[in-house]
């Protein structure tokens, strides 16, 4: 958002959409838990002006720098650094288990366990984060 006026217009549009969602939920007897809602402004730099809070069912929605949705961690700059770090850590844990258990498995068994538990973790949801910076992707390659 280039100017404070355009930002205000965008926030007003977003607030209108949130209000419509709240109204729709009330009409269809669907309850939302507004305290679990999160907001995130995506961009390279923060605006110099104060951003108004989004109000959902009389609760201000918290502004976060990272949001986890369905296992994908998105950050405000869309670098996917938190996502690749989390994937690498979880894959390393599984690889450590495989190393400890490898003396009980033959080569084919080790390969099967690696493909099913380690590589699968590294490749999960890759379409969502495959455009990450090379430095973040190298973190996964090192595993």
C-alpha cells in the first residue's frame, strides 16, 4: 500500500468482508471463535502509519508476523524461512531415529523407512513453499 489513504480504503474493505462473514455465520447458526483469528500484513516493509485493527465479533484480530495454517507457516515477507526451518528440524529428527534404528534394518528396509518418513517430510506441501529463497531451500538440501 503506497499511501495511507489507499491503506485505509483497503482496511475498510477488509472490515466490510469480515462483518459480512460474521453476519453470514449468525444467519446460518455457525459460530466462529474470533480469539483464534489472526491477521498478517504481507509486504517488504512496514507502513509508517498506524494500521487500524480488524474487528471480528467485537474482538480485535491480532496482527502476527507469522501464521500457521494447515501445517504451512507463512511469514509477513513470504520468505518461507520459518517453514523450511521447521521442515528441516522435523526431517532431522526422523533421520536421527532412522540412524539409531538402522542397525536393525537391512538396506532395503532403511531405504523404505527413509522414503516414507524422512523424504516425505521434506517434500510435503512443496508446491506451497518451493519458491522460497535459495538459502532457505539449501537448509532442506543439507538434511
